[in-house]
C-alpha cells in the first residue's frame, strides 16, 4: 500500500486523496504529533510496531476520549536479506504483503539516487477505514501490528523522517515511503482543510535480534572513618556499567541498607547521593522500606557508558558488634521494555574475571567497623583464563584490600607458582620476585593490585596459591602466614590445560594433594567406584571431582580436559617391546 502519486488511493476517503497527491515535503504538520516505535521480543522473535502520542485525548480537535485513525503508513529500514513475514493486526487493518524496496537491480531508476543501498525498505499501509485506537495518553505507546522476519541479519528500524531513501524513492518512482499518521485529533474541527500530517519522528533505538542487553554493578568501600564516639562514617561507591551492545533505558540502582545495618546497629545517611557524571539522584534516599532507589526519574546509559554513585553512611554498630557487615546493591535497566538485572560485586570491577558476564560476579561488599588501632586486609586472587592451552600466556591478578579503619603496614604476600608454568613478568603496586610480593602499606579503604603474567608449559590442572605472610598490625579476622585457607588473607586459583591422550593408551590424572572424600565424574556423570586420588583415563572428556578437603579455590576445582589424539604417524609407528635380561656369566 505504498503511496504512488495519482493512482493508488483515488478510491480512499478524501483525507487520504489529498495526501496522496501532495509532495512528500509539502505536508503541513499538525500540532498533535506522534512517533513510531519498534520493539523486539527475543523469546518469541516477534517485532511490534507502536504509535507513541505526544498528546492525550480528549483535546480541542477531538472531544472523544478515544483516538480514531483514518489512515497511516509505517515505513521500515531492514537488512538486505531480511524478508518481512506474518504481519498481524492489533489495531486497524494493515497490508500483509508489502513490496520490498531499495534494490537498484530491480528498480534501475534508483541507481542515480543517493541513499543507503546496502539496506532494503518496506512501507506498510493501513487500510483507510476509521479505527478506534483507544484512549491516547502522552508518552503511552499503543501497539498497532506485529511481524516476524526470515532470520536474524542485523538492525531493523522505523524509517526516520529525514532518511535519504524517502527522496530517492520519490525521485525514482514517485513513491511516498515516508511514514505517516492521520487521526481525528490531528485535524482542526472546522474541516475543509488539507489534512495535516502527525508523524514527526521515530522513537527509541533500532532493534537488533542479535543484540544483548547487559548491566554490570560493582560496589566498594571508598573510606571508613572512626569518629571516636562509637560511630563510623562508611563511604560507599557504586559503579554501574552498560556492558551490553545496546543502550539501556530506565536505569535504576537499589541498595537496602536496613538489611546490612540491622539491629543492634543503627545508621543514617550523611550528605545524600552524588553521581559522576551527573545523573538525577533520589535526594530522599535512606536505604529502607520503599526508599531504596538511588536514582530519580528515568536515566539511560549508552553502550559502554558508566556512572558512579557515592554516598556516606554514619553507622553505630553497637558494643562489640564490629561486623563484618555485608552489603550488595542491585542495578537494572531496560531495552525494548525487557529488563536486565545485576547484583553488585565487591570492588571497582563489574567483571573481574573478564569472562564477559558480570552476572557471575556477585560477592557482597564487607566492612569491619573495628575500634581505632585495627586493620583488616583481604586478599583476592583471580586469573584471566582458567582453561588455557599449553604455551598460552595468562594473567593472575592479586588484589590486597584494607577493609579496616587504619593503614596496614609492612605487608608482604608469599605465593607459590605451580611447576607447570613459567613466570614472564609482573606489573602493579610494590615489587615482586618469584615467591614474594612486597606490598608495603595500604591505607584504610584502599587496595594494592599486581598482575603476574605466566606461560603455561604443562598439561593438566595446576593450582596457584597466595597468602599474606607479613603485617605489622593485628588483623581482626585473620593471621599472616598460618596456612588457613578459610581466612580472607588466603587466595587460590586453578588453571587447566588440555591433557593429550594417545589413541588406545591410558593416561593418569590426579586430584590436588590433601584431597579427601573424592568422587570422580566424566562429563558431569558419576564414575562408579572411582574414589581414589588418581584416575586412569582411556577416553576423552571433561573430568571433575568432588572433595571434602579444603584444596580447591572458592569457585571450585578446575575440570581436567582430556583430548584424544593420534600419536603415531601413518605407516610409521611400529610397537616395540624391549625387555632387559641378565647376561649369563661365562
């Protein structure tokens, strides 16, 4: 139902006839305008077209509580390979088999026009019959029709009002492919006028069937100040990042402080919430009841953008109630009305393991409110890739955080690199030689970070351990160099390079020293009676084990990947058995 001047709509109502014979640039714009919006449901693979009014009913042009549309046209810009299918009416009757436009091979007159010829276009017309669209309210979208595609080829969008293809189609074929909307509210009540156009622009981003919306949140202690009167000022920072590849709308962050500082502790906010860069904040935020949102209004985050929210809480923990107090914040946003969520991870990195998924990092942020004179250090260890190949370089990241109220001094961390790796180099705070990281001092609320680059030179699972070995002050919940893996000054990570298994041969794999109560699995399936520290393997697969011994990192032991290979060249390998015998004495 593309508008072709002088022919296609002669049988339509007079409103449409005048429009069809008027230049694409000559329409008078109504004061009551609308936008078109497109959304996509990734689960159903259905696109929905919406009309988004900038006015409400009733109004001076339309005293009825509902809006009535005479005719309309929705125009789309799609990838070249995209074919529109299954157009389904929601409001009004829409063309079911629109013509695909924009191919200069089919329409040679387009060859001399300037437009995006890598895309294709559809103009979908509404039958010129009066349709009750229901009540219009400013900002509330009304769904018009849905459709599907023949596959996922890239972004699909409402054709912008100034898209060059509009003029190109008019010049080449006298086609009006500009989106349009005509309703009772758009026209003056006096009549006898050329109908006024109401479509003004598209609303919202292009939709991409392959795009993924994600949000990441990190929360950290900026500082802890002992007020020397039984109270502490705890300054928090919350970092929110759009980690997906589509923009996010309706961004909000929630923090229920009343759960963190519950009785006998009490707290109050000091100074309110600040945002960097500037965002509208909830000036009455207190972290309790229904008032846990840090932001006000509707905020958006472009792809890759971030915002940091800072606030300070004055806490009276109560006699002997030093903590630790654990706190998490929640972040959310929407894309095409689909909500994404993330719970905060302790620290300033939303995805510290660098696996592209901030959702699997959700360690609560602890704070110990100890009297003046106490420090509290915690060691965090992570690895950039725990399933590398032999000869790959990987990075081990150590973060030593002071969660106490005083500086920690004289800090050293001892570590043990496994035999199957080669140390390449280090960068970061302090100095490092194999076996020892000399940190020095870390002020309250601050952290020291070092990156160790290693090369994997052996197959199988290997374990790296590190522990705070020296510290001048007393730590409230750990002791240096005592080997207690459950304390927060001890860290361990594992890496696992594939083990190569020659065809028709056997390889032996083992659990770490100290493992007890072992049970082996292959590809997640329990191996009956395999409960020893070692396992003889004759087939490829992913081998894991459970153990009651405290020998694995917090996230669990690495799987041992066994890959079967042909170790013998074709027509060359000959089995030989050599037996040593005692030579007789003559």
